[in-house]
């Protein structure tokens, strides 16, 4: 079992300068504690995401860490020209010594897409073409492509990644229908929501992957499970801290939808905190309680990678750091012991 971190970089109660610095200081702890990777979101015009240009923040993070892998989860391909994505990916991989993890996606908010003049209902073809161009640019020195949205005639690619043929690819997934493409292309996946439905995704992924790849010569990609986590000295303290931060985070999550009079109803994590904790999507408690709850979620979901969230909403840097330290010191070692014993 490996652990990573997912971070919306959603707005809290401090100014942006302090906000960015606090996240970079936490990233230094993730680095020292041997977390596998730090994944960040891309959002626009909403307090849900203060890393609207993921590459800018990640360039700073590359210089503040030594081992920690990192990347966008995801670059919204429908909002950025693919040549720009290719260049930024190559630069980040080079600047970090080959530590980039490349998340790609279409985008989930029609309002954010609309700000860029993109029609969300018609963005599928744009996303697919952009992905094809990006992969071509990361694996060859010339781009020749003709589609509905993009046309490139012998365009040179001067930059390149350290990782060959390209950095690991990540994709957010909510339905088993998208599993075949990911499994057949060795793409890492991330899921949110209740663990039981996720099991159908991870089971199908394993089945398809093992039919195509030899496990003795290939490593099974990550199948990630996202969870908000708050660890504290007492159950009550952890619950109260988590409840406050979660409410702030959820308000940011819904901000644009509510501003347009259309509250999002289909998000896999419920707004009611008691329901979110009761369903295992938010985990709070003492180190022993968090260990037991998290182990149960991993077993039910079939995930082999946990994307933790220690910083969200209006949690202070001190609260997030205390939770993270308790997790590193008293929770992570138990999972590593279980792995050795297995």
C-alpha cells in the first residue's frame, strides 16, 4: 500500500501568499515522510482551486522537494492548447529530475469551461484530440495531426521528458464503463465516493489488465481511493476539526453551481458531514481509529493507493500538520507492517 496526497488548494482563511507557503511546507513533510506523490487540481473562477495554473505551483514544489513525485490531477485539456501542455510537462519533468505524474481530463464544470468559451456539451472531441496531440508530442520530435479542432503540419518539439516514453498517466474515474481504455493503456486511476461501487471498478481493471499484461514484467498501475482524513488526540477533536473544514470545503465545491442557481446533486461525497463520515468518505479519529477505518475502506474498495487529504477548507496549517504528523508516525507504519507480513 502506498499513500499519496490530493489537494484542491481550496481557499481557506489566510491570504494567498501564506496559503501557497503553507501548502509548500506541508509538501516538504510529505517528501520526508515518503509519500509517493502529491496531486493537485486545476480550477478557475472558484474558491475550490487556487492553483488555476498548476504548472506554476508545481514548479515551486519541484524546488522544495527531493523525492516526492507530483502532478496535476488533472490538466483540463479542453482549456489549454496542447502545445503549451507538452512544453510545460517536459519542463516540469526536467526540473524535478523525472518526478512528474501526468493527470489528464476533460473538465467537470460547465461554468469554468464557459469562461474560456468552451461548450461543455461539445468538449469531448476537443479533449480527445488534445490528448492525442499531447501524447504525440511527448513521444516524438515532430507533430503531424489533423482533426476537427487542431491541425499540425510537421511542428517541431524541442523539449523532452526525462521519463520515457512519457510520465505516468492518471485519470479520474467514476464508472466501470471507462475502465477498458485505462487498463489497456496502463493508466493509473483515481476514484472518490463510497467504497462498495469502487470495487466494481477495481475488479474490472484488474481483470482487463491481467489479460493484457504479464505481472512478472509489468507493475500493476495505481487504483487510487480519495479520502479526507483528520487525525487528532481524541475522537471528538478530530470530528470537530473535520466537520468545520469539510463545511468550508464543500461550500467551495458548490460555489459556482450555487451561484448559477444549479446546486450540484451528483457529487459522490455527500454534503452532510455525518453521512460522509458514516459512509467512510471522510475519516476522522485517533490514530488507532483512523487505521481501522482506512483499512476497512481499502479492503472494500480494492484500491492499492490512498490519496489522503490533510489540508482542506479552513483547517489551519497547524491543524493539518498535526493530523499529518500523527498519520505518518502512527498510521502509515501499520500499513507497512501489514504489507511486510503479507
